[in-house]
C-alpha cells in the first residue's frame, strides 16, 4: 500500500535520524600493554629512616623504588599514555566533577603518576598523620607549595592551564615523588602493574599516542580508528644502550 | 621659627648645621659604597675565575668619563668660589658647566649600558657584570641626584641668592661636597672595575 | 668668609603669635615640629608594637597547642593560612618573620629613637626644634611608607616574608613575592633612620643651649647621640645588601646564590657563583649595632628616671658616658658572634668572641652604675620608677644569659635554640619595652599637661612584670634542652623535645595574660588626655631643661632661651633650698 510504504519510509527515516547520533557516538578505543625489554636493573628501595612513622608503617618490607615498577612478564606500571595529536582543534571537553585524588600514605604518593583535566579538582589527602608538604613544580601553571600538617587531612587545588608532565615533591621527605599532567581532554590513561592502558571514547580518526616513563623518556605511535573498533597499540621501553 | 646656625656658624664648633649634616650624610654614603666594595672583594676572592675589567668593559670610554667627572668637580668648586666672590653670573656659568658635565657622564653611561645589553651582557650573566651594574648603577643614581640638586640651585633655587646670599653660598658648598664625594667614588670605581 | 656670630642662641620666642596659623594638615599631619613628629613616631611605634604582639599571640597558640584549631579567630584568617582553623607551617613562618621585623624596625626603634628622641632631645638641650625640621618630617613619612609596605606584604600572593627577620639567603632569594616587599619596605625604613640619625647628631652638637657642654648633657641625650651614630654608620651596609638581594630576586643576579643549588630535588639553572655568607655578614654588620640601638635609648630613659626618683645624682656619670661611647665603637666589631656556626676557623672565632666579651664590660658598667645610683636614695615608687627599676634585673638577666652565646664553644649547643630567643627577648621585652613604658609615664605630663593614673599604672606594671617572666623564663629551659627556634610545632615532632613541651603552654598563657594587662595601659593612655590630673611645668621636680618648658610646650618650645648653669642631676645639693637645683636655673 502506498500509505504503508510511506509510513515505512517515515519510520525508517525516523530511525535513521534518531539513530544517527548513536552511529556518530565516539566509541573507538585504543588499548595496549607496556612492557620492559631486557633485564630490569635492581633499584634500591626508598630509605625512610628519617621518618619514624613511615619507617614503621612499611615495617620489614621497605617501599620499593617507584622509578621502575614491573608486573608479571615485565609489564610496566606508572606509564602515562595519552593522545598527543589528532584531536579536533578548539573542541572542549568538560572536566569531570569527581576529583583526582592524591594520597600521602606511608610517605609515598599514591598514585605515583596521574593525569588531570584543566579545572578538575585535585584533592590531596594526608593519611599519614604527620607533616607533609605538597610542592608542585610546573613550568606553566603556578607552583603550589603548601605544608600539610597532621591536622590538615585534605587540601584541594586546581590547574587552570594544560601542561606536560611535571613533578610533585614533598619538601619534608625528599624521596617522595609523583608526576602529574594537565590535559584539556580526557584521553589519557596510566598503567598499573599489568601494564595495560585504555583510552576510549575516541571519534573515528588518526591519532598520535604518546607513552611516557619518568626515566626512560617518551615513545609515540600512530593509530587510526574507525567506528566502534578497539585498536591495540603496545609500547616497549628499554634502558638506552650506553 | 628660625633654627639657629643655619646660616651663621656656631662659635665653639665653627660649623653650620648644614655643614655637619652633609658630612654625616657622606659618612653614611662611605659605608654604603664601602659595603658594596667589600662585597666585590668577597665575591671576587671566592670566584674560581674572574674576568679582567678591560676584557669586558670599555676603558677609554670610562677614562673619558673620569676626566668629565673630575672636570665637573673643578667647575663645582669654581661655582662656589664665584659665590664667595659675589659673582652670581659666573656662578651660573660654572654651575651650568657642572650640570652639563654630569649630563655628559650620564649619556656616556647610557651608551655603555646599552652596548652591553645589546651584547647580552646583563646583570644575570655573571657576577662580574652583576657587581659592575650594581656599583655603577648606584653611582649613576647618585650622579643623577646630585645633578637634580645642582639644577635646582642653578634654576628655581637661585632666588635665595637675592634674599640670603650667605645661606645660598653655604648650600651650594654642601652640594659641592656631595658632588666631590660622587666623583671620589668614581675614582675608586674606575680602577677597581675597569682596570683590575 | 662670613664672621662667626656670637654663640648665644637667639631668643626662641614662642612664635605662634608671629606666624599665621597653619591649616590642619600642616599643623598635625605634615608638621615639621619635632613634638608633633615625635608623637607621630610614638603612636605609629605603639600601634606596630601592638600588631607585632598580636602576630606573636597567634604563634603562641600553635606553640602551646600544635595542630589544634584556633577558636573564632582561626576561621577568620582564611583557608589559605589556617585551613579548618589549624595553622599551616608557612603561615607560622610568616608570623615569625614579620613579628621580628615589625617589633624591631617598626615598633621599638620608631618609639625609642623617633618618638622619645624627637620629642625629648630638643627640649632637653634647650633647642627650639631639630636642626632640620623638614628632613625630620620626611623621615617620619619614609617610616610610614615602610610600614605600609610591610603591612601590604601580607596581602600579596604567597603572603608576607617567611624567611625569618634575618632573611638569610638563598632561602629568601627563592621565596615568594612577600620577600620583595620586605626588601622594599626595609629600604624605606633604613632611609628614615639614616635621615633621622644625621638630624639628631647635628641637633645635639649645634643646637644645645648656652652652657650645656657635653659633660653636662643628661645621660638620655648621650644615649641618643651614640645611638644616632650607630644608625648612621651601620644601616647603609644593610641597604646595600637589600639592594643586592632585590637584584638577585628581580634581576637574576647571583650575589647570594651559590653554584649547584638544588631546590626540591631540582637543580637551579642560574649561573651561581654567589656567596650566601655574604648576606649574613652584611646583615649582621647592621644587626649587631642595631641591638644597641634597641637598648641605649632605654638605658637613657632609665637613667633619667632613676636620678629623678632617688633625688640623687647618677653614680658614675662619667664612666657611664665613656662606656656608652665604648659600646658604640665596639658594637661594630662583634657581629660575627651571630655566625659562629657558619664554619669560620678558630682564629676568626677567637677574634669575635674576644670582642664580644670585651663589649660586655661597658654594658655592665652602665648597669652597675644605675644599680649603685639607687643606694642611699630617697626613692619614690611611682609608675615610671617601678618600670625603670624593674628594667635593671631584667636587663641583667638578658645580658648575663648572652655571655654563653658570645663564647664560641658554649654557643654550639645554644645557637638557634629557644635559649637565644629567651636571651634577646629579656633584653628587649622586659628590658627596653619596660624602659619605654617608664618613659611614657614620665614624659606624658610634658606632652599633654596631665599625669597618667597611678593605680592603673601600677596594675599595668605588676601584671607586665609577672607575665614577661612567665613567657620568657621557660624558654631558657626549653632551649637548654635543645629545642630549635622557628619550629612551627615547637618541637612536637622530636622525641627529645617531649619532656619540655609543656613549658610552651606556660609561655603562651603568659603572653595572653600580658595582653590583658596592657588594657589598663591603653585605657589610661587615652583617658588621661582628658581626665588625667593636670600638672604644671615640672610635676616630677626634675632638673633637666625640658621641665622648664610649658606642659605641653608651644611651637618654639621655650618662652625664654634656656641656659645651662650646672650639671644635669643636681639633686639633694647640701645647702640648697629645695631637694633639687634645676640645670636651667641661674
């Protein structure tokens, strides 16, 4: 029937129109594993004799050196991976309402490496109950240097400008170190001991992905994604040959 | 009210207030520049290497400036002497010359500084330049200050000659003492920075 | 060459009749009259003393109860400084640095030298004003600008200076913006002192009355005279140092920044080659004479009041004067006793500890002479006298406890501990400030024509004396136990400090109670302007020339030019009609 055909076309058109956004929804993902090549060097654990409280907290198992943390099969933790090129210029992504949390626990910053978005709240906790100090060392944002005595359990701040990875240190405990990067977009991920990173929600397109390690430098890779696909991209870091 | 011994001397000290005042001020200035010279010595002695002044600075320009300043001290004395001899017009000529010499000094220093800055030789480059700029910069400020006072006595302040010539003469003398001090500092600065 | 005019000063007739009336601003604000300027300095100094006191009271909460939120006031100070009402370490440092700076440079010196010096000295030497009245006014406004700068520094990002009142490099060079403001403020304050000093010296030499020879000066005049020389000659090196530190901070120079400096684990990229010790030398070259600037006017005030209230001449006037001059000279060659821990060799240390031991001698001479002056006196225990007499043992404790600090070996365990804090506060707080209080009660009638209330004064005195000791005596104990100064938690983090922590509570309650006891003084000060007992020219039956002027003195000070006929302390002269013969009476 002509009327039914018209309704079918209308229905189909409606589905297409209503369904278009779901087709256009950014759903591509880049994922991968970061591993360490070669024999990992033995690094000295963090010496905390200067701070009795934390020394006791770690007891017989001193905190390991954070510069190289490996999982089974030499997978690398503390690698920051992010989309460095290919995102549409001028597009803004809203900063999440949830804060990024940094905790000072056992005189170690947890997490060791993190990413945060411009304007997102940075919540700094002091779980140790002793005097700590948060001293960020950015080059673009204004440095933040405040003492956090035992009684101040929580402090917050934000970073108004995007910036490449910079260090966070404690002026009371020199072995404490963390790294943070400020992004305008949410396409970053930090690996844990399984070495895995996942960056999802990407539009179809070609991107450059960068992986960063605090001592071994950065590596980049080009990735092209379409539709809803999940693309794999692994990274391998090695100690440079002398 | 009238403060005594502003113009006439007090007999048992033989001095006017202004005379003591300016000498005391110069004593404090000696301590100021002395501290900077002492700092220069400490920094230089502790430095692993120190450039010879003439390798960085223009000795001829500074020699010219030295002659300019010494000449200005001579004209300054002549200005005061003219007042003592009640020759007001001659005073104006000599005082004008003093101010002009000061201006020449400042202009030469301006060229000197801009030349260095052009070459990227700024205070933060090394400690030699840091102390050079600080010492000569502070000295320059004193030259400028002295010139301002002299200009006042050459210009609007000269009215005082008509109402109280003795006081005016004394004030020019005090300004002259300051000017001689500024010259003396340069005479120390010049060999220390440029020649050693 | 002009002929010297006869030395007799022109009659200083009160000139208000002859000059036209000055407007409000020229009369009370931008005045060139030394009395107005003296009152301006005094009020400014007292206000800053109060402010510095408040900073300290805040610190004392943290020291007594580390980490406990401060009720009421804590929330007023904002999250940036006192999150949840508990004090951040950097705020503690701000308070510490500014408490010291304000008390020394904006509190005591303006009051002791600018206030008392300006008001009393011209009157005591029989002069119509200072030698350079306009310069005097400029000096005050320079101080005012310095004070505004220092206060303003609290509001810059990062807060006020936090590197101690000593601003040691390289910490102060890398510190926040507040430090730059501190340096600029110091330049204003130093300029003020320099100009004031040359005014005092010229005035004392040139404008003294006929017959007032140097050895007939009241001891107070001598004290201000020597103090002025110290200010004149010792301050410029700090001015130079301040300029150099400013250049390090602002122009990137490296006067005080050594090579290879690592800050927070990151190596600095500057050229280096500077010397942090250079700052210490330049700073202490001023700051040691500065402490004599803090004490000498006080000694002068105490001397006047003791002579007056014992109705006896001062014992050993001549030895006191020579000691003053000797102290002034020696004060320039002891500075490195503040630097014994900087790694100087034994030769340098031997030199400085010797000069330091030597300088204690004239101080002891002056103190002993003042104590002996009490012997056989007919003592009147009015409020100025109470404060003046209390000064003696308090300064004695402060001075004696300084001796181990002046000896290299003994200084090693004591340097930068609470022992040092106790030592210098004893000399300045129950020392100089008591002397200044005595001076206020003593010269208030001259300035206002009314006496302050005696009962309130005695309450003020007793409370202050007890509280001062409650605050500072325990600090000797804490310091001997090894607790460092400038710890924001008073040593709570250290096991060895635990046995002495409770003394902090005693000190703090002493401080807060001391504040309560200043209320009678503040009330008395203002109430007595209108309601105090009216007095004539010489309510204390004193001998020095200021008491021949009307109370308060008019512009020009004296109706007839005063002349000095004898020494300054002719009390209880045998055969005289009354128990004092004024210096100015024929």
